């Protein structure tokens, strides 16, 4: 998947605009998007394939939950 979502035009207030991770600091939300081939929609293995895609986002979701202090 790739991350998509809204981003700030400038770094958040108080952050160095030259910080090496400044582009990551500009995210306002985190939306993971995965392309799924059309032929997969009717494939009997769709549930298993979707489960793999969703599992691949687990580390990001866990990180975000920890970052804001909510249970994972």
C-alpha cells in the first residue's frame, strides 16, 4: 500500500523546516491505499488476499495507536 491523505503545506509550527523527516511531519491523516486487480474481485481467494493486504498495514496502525496513546 501507499500512504495518501491530506498534508500541511508547511511544517507544523515549531518544527525545523530542514528536518530530514519534515515531509512525514506534514501528514494530517494516514490513509493506506492498495491497488487490487479487477480480476481479484471475483476470485474465490479474495478474502485471503485481502487479509494479507490488511495485515501488511498492522505495523503502521500499531505505531499510530501507540503515538496517540490508544489501545491497539
